[in-house]
């Protein structure tokens, strides 16, 4: 008889959500009436229109029939958005896990199978302007310097943005050169923490018209340090008396970022212009970002100081031409990225060595015997992306609007990943392998060489028609074809290689989108949208012919049904957007290891899941001086059926079988609730010509699972997260700004990720429960940090 999963029932969206949103709207209306008299209300300016390019056209965000949240330049600066983990807090539909800074896995609406899916394509697309930047598990994270807008597009965006936009797309739009004169800004700041060291930032940009009305250039440069706050304290090894005295250090987890961007606008003639952009960013993090509760607050015992570098450059070129009846866009881009890291792997080495002593490996014990030596995990990784897109979009005021296009992308990924053992040639493991196979001296104990090349070709189109002055219908489709070419070579140790395995796959499919929107009046619109998202399938690496993994795995698809309201109230002073969705995720892709050989890994399709939810965002200019911003999301997800390994590996016996997915389990990286609220009060003339402002923001995210197995057994591993920030500033018009910020005002300890991989060894029921360390180690957000920044603007 098969083992049954725990009885995990559905958690349907409570009807109280609708009542709460209605109550919120009513309360805001009443509040507005109470705080204003008629004369004051008439003097308040409405909210500015936010123009986005979510449909690859310049459109008012309120006119697009889909859920969108956007932040403008002013909001990005006021809210202190520097990197992905900052604006994540204000986007209700987005979740992300960062083991170390700049190593983000981004998910929309909880469509994820968890962290550590190194070979699985991302379900979220990330764009910098027209440049695709998407990477699995390690999304590129450009620093937010001189950025025009951030657009969060939850839900499938497959018709316009391709396979990696299965659950949504994140778009970072930079400020472009213009001909308005020479101007720019210099922004410098310093930070301090009671729990850590000091940090700094230097950011600048300048706009330069080079040839009047013909050529303009914009330059950006930055250099920053985010100070460390984790102490590497002195301690002994797990099973030996060795101590880490030589690497003990306070606040050893620093993060450095530096970069530059050059962009140019060339007006070729009255009908054609061209934009060019070249950007480079380097970042370096040191130390460990986890904390061991057994050692104390923000403390851990490590025998090696981790280092991670992430260097990338990207270039983009976009030509735009007015053909009279339509606008032609030609976009090409390139991304080149190099990632290197070396992390402490001492705990794994200690476990393996002790397991050898305990006889766990039997006949193969000598091969595993690395004699309690120190060990690190190393990765040299490169990634290249080349893309080309051509699209033609209709122009004018016709009831019929259309867009057609073609897309080509080629991606190349390589990694040389391995464990490096100190003095490995002195261990029984190397002596055994050398005796039988004659390998050269090496410190590289076990590793993998991986190459992957994927080419994708797609044709897409969207069509909308104004049936009446109020009612518009739209359809979209995307046909795609892809080809994968991968190779794997494992070694154990380096010099003794498994046979290289190559595997290819080609497939094609089509996704669709349909929407209907009805303008109640000029300020309110209702919409209904159906959209599909997809990820590519492929072949598995069957390093040995005896592997029982299936040869191929198929694409997985996401089917989204969404209803929404885009609205503005009180003379455009309140913007309130609501959406409700139901999604079905079919043939989910999931990483799996060969049950007969843990060195072989691949993918399988593990059945279907459903996700339902509601999202809301608002901006309310309550009075001339007082403004409120906020967002809210509530969601519920579940696997629809039990799924066992034998469903794809029929040769497994009942004793060998195990449950891969349990009916009723929630998805990983899917917080059931999340909200953010900000309040800002500003005065244009505080004294003399100096204005002032003060702002408070607070975010909260409910507990969630970051791991598939924790979700399966109902353990929300990442606890509730809450964080507040307070900022106050002085400014003069187009001159200078002085800002005092207190980040993480209440000094909350929020885990963005929790290392639980050693629980089965060191936990209460583990093999060596008396160790008392390395159990559920959280990677915390930054403690309370105070920043003083000065920004000087100039123009000539």
C-alpha cells in the first residue's frame, strides 16, 4: 500500500477579503471628507499619470487590462530602492529568496517548486530596458541608479515576453538621454549599524546633449559598500578538536557594488532614431550571511571566509522608425556574465568523514574518506545571452490596434562546480583512486562540468479592437520553437571522469491571451483576462545507460484567469487597483535525482497545481501635503493530486517508491499574505526656500516554505517577516537634498532563507543530535541601519 500524505485541506479565499477591500475604500472616502473642506479639496492636484511599456507600447498604466505595479524615479529614490530585495517588500505579488546579496530567485504569485533548482528555467523574466537578463536561481540584480521606472507584471506574460515569463515579468527601465540641457546629480551617503560596520555610497549621473537635437549621451557611475553584521566566532570543528582561530572576524559579511552605464540617443532623421546602452556591474560579497542560533544572535562558526563575485556587462541597441502606418522597432542585445564563488563546505566534509568512520558507505568507504580535512565548494560559472527582436506596431487613433513581431534568443551557460579538499592527496580517498586509476595530483574531490546552449525562435502578435467607445477586446498569441544542446561531465576526483553525456531536444508550442475591458467612465475600468505561460521542456542527462530517469521531460504551462478593476477617485487623488486570479499549473517541472545513483540528476513533470488570489494597490493624495501608498496580496495554492516517483519511473518497487508531491500541499515561495503601507508628509516651504518631508513604510509577509519538501510536510520554514523604515529630508528645488534614513527601524530579525539541510543529521531526531549546531540557520535581513545622504543636483 502506498503511503499517504498528511491531510492538508484547501484554504479557500475568505469572503472577508472582499468585505475588507470594500471597507477600506469606504474608510478612505470618509477620511478624505473629514480631513478636507471644499475649498482645500479643490486646490489639491491629482496624481500624475504613470506611463508604462508593459505592452511594448507607451500606455497609461490605468488603461492596460492586467495587473501592474509601477514605481517612478521619485518613488524609487524616496523609498530607498537600491536593489531587488528593497522593492520586493512593496510588490505584493512578488517573492524572492536571496541566500547571499545579488543571488536572487524571483517568483510571481508563488509559481515555484522552491530553491536550489539550478537547472530548471526561471518562471519569471527579468528585463533591463529591451534586454532579457533572465537567469535561473541567480537573477541579475542591477543597482537602481538613475532608473526611470520599475514595472512588476504578475501573471503569464508569454505572448510578449516569452518562455521565462511564465509567472510574470520584472522590468527595470533606465532614464534615457534627452536634449533638455546639461544636468545631473551627485549622491553620496554613509551608513552605520550598532550591530555592524559602516558603509558608504557614491552615485552620479549626467545628461549631455552633444549635437543639438541630434545626439545626446547619459553617463552613470556608482560605488557602494554595504557593511557586514555577522560575526565569525571562535569554535571547534564538529568531530575534531580543530579550531577556526585564524579566520575569526567580526562583521565579516561585506557587500560591494560598482558599475557604470553609458547610453546614447541618436535622432537619425524625422522618422528614425536609435538608442544605445552599455552597462557594466561588478559586485563582491564576503563571509557567510547565515546565523547559527546555537552560537547567538548574528553569529556563526566558519572555517573559511566565503567569497562571491558577480561581474557582468550588457549592451543593447534599439532602432525605431515611423513608417506612417506603423512603428517599426529593431532591438538587439548581448549579456556576458561571470560568477565565481568559494564557500565553506566544512560541515559536509565533517559529516562525510564521520559517516565513513561509522561504516555508512560500506564497500565504498575508502572512496569517501577525506580524513576530516577542510573543504570548500567552488564554482566558476559563465553565462551569455544574445537576443534579437523585430516588431511592427500600428499607429494612429483607429479602433483597431495591432502588433506583430519575431524574436530570437541564444543562451550559453557553463559551470565548473566542485568540492576542494585541503591536502586531498594525503587522504585515503585519493590514494585509493590514484592506485587504481592513476590520476594526477589534485585538490578537487568531486565536481561537474556542465554546458548548456538553448536557441529559441518565436513569432508573436496582439490585436485589440474598440467594439464601442467603452468596450475593447484583445487577443494575442505566440508560437515558439526551441532547441537545447547540453553536455555533462562529472569527475570524482578531477582526473577520473565519467563519460561525457550529450543530450539534445527540439520542441514547439503556442500560447494565447484574450482580454476584455470596459471603461465605466474616464476614471474607472473593469477587465477580464485569460493568459497562458510556458517553460521549455528538454532531455535528461543519463550519464549511465543504467539510469532509470526518463529520457525527456515536457514543457509545463500556466493557465491564468483574472478579473480586475483599474480606478481613480476623488478628482484623481486616489488610485485603487484590484485584481483576482485563478491559475492552473499543468505538468509542473521538478528537479529529481536518480534513485540508483545520487550523482545523476534530471527533471520530471509532477502533475498539476492550482493557485488563487487577490491583489490590491493604491496611492492616495489625501491632502496637499499628505500621501498614502500601499499594496496587499492574499493567495492560496495547492497540489491537486498525489504524485509518486513510480509514476515516471515504473521500474521502482513499492519499497523503493516515494512521494514526490502530496495532494493539498502548498507551493514553495508562496506566502499566503503580504502587505505594504507607506505614509508621507511633505511641505514645500518649511523655512525660507527649503522644503521638508518625512515618510514611514512598513511591510509584512506571512510565513512561507522555501523548499518543496517543507511544503509537502506542512512546515512553513521561513517565519513571518515584518520591517519598518523611517526617512526625513530637507530639499531645495533643483539644487540639493539632505536625507536621514533609518532602515529596519524596529531592528527586526527577518529570515529571507533558512538553511535546514543539516537538520536530519543534527536535529532533535538526527543521527548526531548531540552536536547542537547548524540546525535551521536563518539568513537575516540587515539589522537597524542609519544612513545620512546628500544629493546635489546641477544644470547648465
